[in-house]
């Protein structure tokens, strides 16, 4: 099982919004900014869906995603990859829905994307850029 390190979590905490990348089944890429993103376990990230169109369509037909996190002060960054499960009901969905609605009742809170982390890559400029870390 892939588990984020303390350093990776620290870099993750310095981001907002997060750059989320997906691709359609035919390989058409999409990158979108997401704000409701949180680590819920060392190997799991939740992403709240308010306004997803292309992202949701992509993960429905191709359940792979990449998330980019960057610490501008330390100039350290990681690419987190994994597989997505979409939830629109159940206790996990209700939890993220409550968090989203607490930010503002006008947010639709349409769903929850659960990213199960499968790989992490270094994308910090230098000799190790592109190397697989986990």
C-alpha cells in the first residue's frame, strides 16, 4: 500500500486550489482547479464535487487521476496519482456534503471523488525530477 510521507502531507497542506488532471477514455486531457480537497488517510484523498463536468465525465469512463501539490517557499512538489471512486450517497458522501454546505448553502455538493493513491512522483526541478517516490 502507498502511504504519503509527512513531507508530502506538509506540501499538500500548502496548496489551494489543487490542480487535478484527468483524461477521457480516448486520452483527451483535462486540468481543473479544486478547492474541497483533503487527505483522509495516508493513502486516500477526498475531493468534493460542486461543479465538475469534464472531470466527472473523465473519471466515470477512465477512473485515473493526478493531483499536483507545490510548496513555493521550499520549491518542493509532488505528483500524486491514483484511482477514483465516485460516491453520491452514503456516510462518506454525507460527511463531505456537510463540509461543503458549511462553507455556503449555495454550493450544490453533488458528489465525492475518493482518490486511492497508487503512486507518487517527485516533480521538484533537479536531478530527481520525474522519479517515482512511492
